[in-house]
């Protein structure tokens, strides 16, 4: 039976970056678990086809609870079930959460989750095409680029 130093659930962009960082020393072992398979559908290769992946076997197909401010409708929330996680079904869009959300998590009793606390980790993970700045890193494993003009 194999032993691991860490078990990570979810091989999305963040999970893959974390697994790589944890194993950089060559001594640490990580078991990275993903519910889905590698992204092999033709639609995975064409960012404009991203909505064709919704509701398929590579999408968890979540919905929100009934939302009172929109007549109790539920909102569809596609989430990737494939190697790459939601990044494999979201047209290759990179976006972070709102500063307010992170600060609110800390206010609710989660120390270490303020925007200022998590920003260094975002920066460390990024390979921003415009180089490092106050808000972005350029030495990470996660490439972040502007859309290409077609």
C-alpha cells in the first residue's frame, strides 16, 4: 500500500499547481485525485465550443439554490469534471474572486483568507504575460495571457 504525504482532491488548475509545488523537493509525495478523465472531447480543443460541454459527462451540472431576488429561479453553474477541472470547460478564462469575498471570509472567522493574505499565492502561481506587478506574478506554472485576436 502506497503512502503519501498529501492527498489532494481535484485536479483543476489550482490542484495541479499545488501538487507540483508540494513535490518540488523530490521527497514529498502527493496523491492527486480527480473524478473525471483527461479532457479529450473535440470541444476541449476549441475555446469557442465551451458551452457545448455543459451538461455532458465532463460537467457536474450544478445549480444554485432558489434565488429570492430572481423570482426563486435556480442558476445553472457548470463545474468541470475532468483533468483541469472547470478550466477544462470555461473557454480558458482566468479570473479570481473579488477582494471583498476573501476579506469577508476572514471576517467570518477564517484567518489567513483575506485578500492580502491570499494575493501572494495567486502571484506565485501565475505566469502573467505582462510580467510581474503589484497584483500579478510572472514565475508561476499557470500561464495567464490576453485573448488572441482572430
